[in-house]
């Protein structure tokens, strides 16, 4: 039973446009949410996070939105750049537990 | 400030052999986590350790797998009598406290 779903295995966008990556979860106990970016043959790199007390967090070109009632979060990248091409993982965690639960990832390709 | 170090980066073992994966956390980090990633899957939590203590091993297979984080030296993930299904990428992460987890580059284990 998947607690975290990233329903789009892949996404392709043009350079300069917005990339929107989505993540749905079922566990209402998740109270912090992290996004990681991963290049082939490397470890995941932390990108941005949001806690459940917020509905938006912004860091440069990256913004994460959280809709707790819908159990949905999204990562917006604008403007998208070719160097953003990677696999993006949504990874929520539950207060009191240290383990992150990863989605299967969305492979983003930004075309020049 | 060096990141999380893992070695070896690639490890090949024959069925029945032992695999030892090492992880040195970032300087100042006392929390270590191990995750496993199978092909086309997200990362799956295995175990969370602090110095000399296993805090949560709920994701560890009951047999053949063990982990330690001694007072001195790296954390070790040990897999005894490896089988083909153990072939995966194993990632270690560290954090200073209950905080964002920073990942190493991973060890890719291949069991022949």
C-alpha cells in the first residue's frame, strides 16, 4: 500500500516555462514534507521542505505548496532550466518518527 | 565541509558472500539512516541509528541484515549470505538532530 504517490513518472517542459510536480499522500500523520532531486548514479540532494503548519514555502525558483485537506503537495520550478533535469522525489515524514517515506519519483526533462 | 561519504561506491558479490557497506556522516551529525532503492522504485527506509544505538530498525529485513554505528568510525550496514534480490542501491543519510537528512552518493550492490 503506497502511502506516497507521484502519479506522473515523467514530465517534459521547455526551458523558461514552469514545471509542476505533484505528490499525493494517504497518511494524515505526516507533518513535514521534503523534496529531493536525484541525478543518475548520485544520492538524493535536498531541495526544499515544508511543515504542515504552512501552505507555501519558497526558495528562489522553487516553491512548494501544501494542501492538507486534499493530502496533496506540489513543487513548482520557474523558470525551468536544463540543469533541473533529474528525478524528483517527494518524501514526507511523521513527527516522532525519523523515517522518510519516498514516492517513486518523477523524471523531469527540461528541453533547451 | 565534506558531505556524507559512502564506500565502496560499487560492490559485486557472489551469492552467499557477505557485503559490508560503510557510511561516514557529515561532520557534526550524530544521526544516521540507511535506505535501499530497488530499480524503478523510490527509496525505502531500513534503519535509523545514533551513536552506539539502533533507534528504529522497522525497515530492516529480519534475517541476514544488521547495522551498527559505533562510538568511533563509520556506520556499517552488513548483509550476510547475499542473494540476487539484495542487488540494489543503498543510500546512507545523516542529520545533526531531528532535521533534514542529507544523503551520500550510495553504494550499488550487485549480487551475481
